[in-house]
């Protein structure tokens, strides 16, 4: 720790807030383009021009997240972009501090009394500059940042792989069941239906005839107990519980909030009362993509949400058993691969989050860190 010293952020970073230019939604709508437009918690639009070019640290100036810390308060932004006045634009002083190191250090800082405002939490420029961080030598900062960035890079690679696999499965579904280019389609006759011409032996039915939408159960956050089972809302996984309501794999459909959102769960789970969980005699791997391609309306009369009657009335296709079973097998192979990547990412995140506060405060010496031992092997 001898090389470490406590410094105020104002001593090691430069602030570029004067260059920020907020634009209204109407102005942005008239100026679409390729350049990112940043707000307090990330990209909120894209524009036809930019005002920053380089590598910067973006720190939220206001918003509930400054208190809840559900998301990082700082992010790295490189290249060309625009930013509004809800985010501080800062950069490490050359040869004094490292941008990546400060990015990690800021996200590890307790903000305490530096956040002001009752209705709208705010981190002013002065309060940001007065926050103190522990800094080693410039060279050590770079080495620490490189270790943490190695974890983030692998996590990002996994996210891209997962996205590619999901796109592959979605494209295959649409090729087979929207364009009707499934294996052996050349020899199949087409017949008329309510959905137009469809392959013979396929049926146009109502969703309620092929699937059952069952209500999730109320489970307030105060009643959830730590455990291995995912708690799922219309926004996705929102927590854990020591008991499951549904045996996985399974599908959850958003009923209130994110109406019509569709979520796949590999393991047993607990869907809460903003959702339906889906059962069917069809392979769920096929049904997941069919639901994902449907247009669900905010249709409940009394309370905004997705009424089961409306959902059950939607027209869908039921293919022949052999074709849908074959697609279901493809789906499971893809989603098994996604599950492996997701598990690897969870392990990477856990290790990074364990290391981060120790590395950026000097409690773990960077020379003692062996990345080869910490990083998991590549998935098969």
C-alpha cells in the first residue's frame, strides 16, 4: 500500500461539462443519425452529429440510481457522441490517472452525503470532484484496469454470442413457420385458412386452443427468501426465492407493466402476479418463438394490461407434429448453449465484483493476481 494515496477526484480528472448541449425529444426526432446521445444512465437516442470525440468517463448527475445503485453510476464512452446535461463528462488527466481505473474506482465509491435533493437525487460537479479515491502509481492503475477489463471483455463477448444464438433461433423459426421453408416444404401442398395459404395438415387456430395462460402468484419483495429459484415479473428475473411455482423449462408472458414481454426460463421458477406462465402440449421451444412473434395489445378494460381473453383470441399456426418437434429440438440445442454462456458470465461477474473493490483500494496486490487461474475455461 506504500504507493497508494488518497486523492480527491478533482485532482486526477478534468471536467468537460461546458461542452454538453441538451436537446429536446422533438429536436432529436428531426435529427436522426449514427451518433449516440447520452443521458444520465446511458444511450437514450441517436443523432446526426457529435460534440465529443475520444475516451471519456460519463457519471450520472441526477436520477434515482444515485441512491439505489441498481446500475453502475459511471460508464466509459469512446468515439464520437453527444451528451445532455444530466451526465457529467470527465476524463483522467494524462499521465496522472487512467480512465479505466477511475471508471472502476468511481463505481466502487460510496456517495454518502454527496448526493443531494429529496425528490430528485443529484450529484453536483463540486461534490463529484470532492469524492476521494485511493490511487496507486499511474502504471499500477493501468495494470489493475487491464485485469478488470479482461473480465468485462469476456462478459461482453458472451453477450454477443448469446445475441447471435438467439437471432439464429429466431431466424430459423421465421424461415420455417412464416416463410414456410421448412425441411421438405417443396413436396407439401398448401390449403386456405384464416391466416391465408398454409401447408396441408397444419391448422390456423386461436392461441387458447394450443396453450394455456395461467396467472402468476403474488410474491412481494418483503416475502422473498434467498434461494435457488428465479422470481420472474413482466420485466424478467427480478429476484430469487427458496420455493418455485413452476417446473422449468418454461415460458412467462408479461400481463401488466411490460405487456406482451416473453421470457424463457431454463430451470424451475416463480412467476409473480404481473405475468402469465404458459403450458401447452406443444414443445415449449416452438411456442416461445411463436409468442415472441405475436403482437399483444394493452387490452385489459379496467386496469392497463394484457387480458387473457384477448390473448387467447389471437390467430396462430399449429404445424404438423413432426415439424414442430424437429424445431423444438433445434431450439433446445441453442438454448442449452445459451445457458452455458450465461452460467459462465455469471461466474465472471461474481469474480470481477469480488476483485473490484479489493483491487481499486489496494487490499489485493495486483502482482498477486493470476488471470489464468481466475478466468473460466472457454465453453465447449
